[in-house]
């Protein structure tokens, strides 16, 4: 059984809200860090990679936040759990690998980025199923 099976509906919503809140602060911090501290030390290409990481990070923080609010009001279902976990995994894999690559991380991280993108897509599709089943 998946770990999410052991979390109550309230705990799952709380997990999504906490992850969104903490990562919202992190996305803003990393965005400011890239715009100010890294501007002089990274190439234009690396700064663009950093910007992409921040953009996807923050958009999916907002998606996770909206999902958690939706689940709190409508109840948690399996598709909602899948969407939330997929958004969290996507943030870590997609944005995390891009941050690391922009800072000169090992090239083997490159193939991890699309896996994060697939997690984002899965999250959006699961969100659609969640809404379809609850609305």
C-alpha cells in the first residue's frame, strides 16, 4: 500500500498545505537569489535555466495550494492524492534538477528534469479527474 493510504484526509490536506507554504517561501527566496546574488556569477543560459526552475516551482506551489483548498472543501479522493503527490514530486525533480544544473551540477541530472515534467502533467490530469469525480 502507498504511504498516502495511511494518512487521514485531514493529514493529507495539511501535508499539501504545508508543502505549498514552505515551497512558496522557497520559490520566492530562490527567485530573488537568482535575480540578485547569481546574476553576476552565472551565464545567461544558466540564469534562464534558473528562471525556468523558479517559474515552474511557483506555478506548481499555487496549483498544490489550490488543490489542498479544493480537497478541504470537497473531500479527499484518490485522484486528489495522486495530483498532490505528483505536484510535490514534480517540484522536487523538475525544479530541483534545474536549480542544480544551473549551478553547474552533474550532467546526469538532465534526464531527471523530464521526469519532473511528467509528474507535473500527471498531477494536472489527476486534478482533472479529481474535479470530475467531486464536482
